[in-house]
């Protein structure tokens, strides 16, 4: 019956006798042992094959143990390998130096075998747990990347280009997946259904709730339901499915490219903004409204605005207006107006990109707190 290999160890030792005695002991403990006679040879072996642990001498020719430690800890692919120093140098200064550099432990020669076995077993157990954790994180990262790609795939792959109009949009989630969404849906008689929404949470829970809400709204739009009735219907569905007590702000409307009017219904979302050809910004009049998913008798804000020639209709989430900097100052409506005045001559896609850049510049070193979503519609 073949011998069970407990682990794969690299023994770095320049003394031939020590190398032989240590190797015999380790192999007797069911470890597979590879030998290196100096630090340079050890580094070459570490690059070529995987090891579970390194037993490292300090005083060696060509490259000493300190130099090996320094190289290993600087390499992201090697730094997780536990290293136990086994050295004839018994000064406290050397012990402290090695531990500070990243060594798992430090044993002085002659090495007590009982103590060595205990330290090897403990270090290998910790490495095993770290490997499990690392594999789990990698799996979660892969799953989140799939979730992100799936979420982004439900958004419009290509925005429409109807006669007399130009569209642009940009969504940047604060995490791998987000809770914002937008859509542009073709309807009869040169009309377009416009959606933008923001789930009041972040990460995977918000993404799942966003997908549900988006699907329901898309279904209502396919039947060309009036915007306010669409919100009422979706609110009714969500009330029966919302065990997590989440909610979502939504603005949906119908753009008529013949009359150049945008008739909308708003459920707790930020009001639409009009930017005229001179860069002047005008927000739609506000009435009280509530997010969908929490109230039976939903309060909806209904409105209608005209898009002037060479003007732009802008819809956005609070990841724009509420982005904060290091002084906790928001990217408020006044700052938004200044940016829009500067970029009013740009096309809608360029406006969206410009806003994202300005929000990033405003935030500085502050990490993005909320999903960023902008939808711009230009009446050419």
C-alpha cells in the first residue's frame, strides 16, 4: 500500500548533515520533502512547483534566509506559503526580524522534533483553512461576475435612434451588482416607454429585487399600460412578494417624438430635468409621491413636460445628486446645473460620461456609495 503524503515541504538548508537528518525525520512523518541548498535554489523551486510549507535556514551562501523571506513576501503568488525558520542564530533580534518579515514561526537549532511537529501541524492547519477561504472567495467572485453580466444583459444593449432624437445612458453599480435600472421600450405611433428606477439597497439583494421590479415594469410597458397605472399594478405585485421589506423608486413615462412631450408618473424617484439649448436647467414641478413596494394606497406624482428643440431630457438616480466628497458635501442640484451648462452642446452619451467624471472628481478619495445611473434624451 503506498505511503500517504501529508504535505509537500521545501527544506532549505546548506548543511548536508542537517539536511539529511531533517529530511529523514520529515519523511518519516509522511511529508514529501524537496531540498534546496541555498536561497537562490529555493526561490527557483518555489516558482516551478507548489509547496505547502517552507522550512528555511538563515545563514546560507549566495542568498540568505532574510533575502528569501523578502522575495517570497513580495510575490503575491508565494506570500501565502507558511515559512518556519530553523536557524542556528538564536538572537532575539533575528527572531523578531523574521516574524516581522512574515515568517510563521522561528525555531533554533538543534530543533526539538516534538516542537517542530507541533508547529508544522498548526501551520498546515491554518494554511488549509486559508486555502478553503480563498477558494470560497474566488467562487463567490466568479458567481458575482456572472450575476453582474446577467444583470447588465437585461439593460438595453443598444439605445434607439428615432428620427429627431438621440439617446445616451450610463449605469455604474457601486458594487459588483446594483439596484438601479433603466430602459427605453418601443411603443406604437412613434412613442417610447422610458423607465428608470433605484432599489433602496445595494449588492445582491438589491440586484434580485431590481430584476423582479424591472421585469414587472417591462411587462406593463409591453401592454402599453399608462405610466401611473403601470406603477399601481407593479406596486400591487411587489406587496405580495416583498418579504425583505425592500422598496424601489421609479420614474416611468411615454415620450412622444411627434409632439415632443414626455408624460410621466413618478413614485418617489428624482424628478426629470430639462436642459435647453443654452444650458439652462429646469426641474419638473414636484408633487408628493411614494416608492413602490411598501404602501397599499400608492401616492403617485403625474406630470408632462415638453422637450424644446436642441434640448435634453435628463433622468438620473440619487447616485448622481447625493454623491459625497470627503467633507460630506453632496453633488447637489446647483453643481449638477453648472456641469450641464458646461456640457449642453455635447451629445447624450458624452453628457452621461461627463457627469460620471464630475461625480468622481467631486468624490475624490471617497468610495462610490451608491449606484450611478443617467439617461439623457436629446431633441435634435
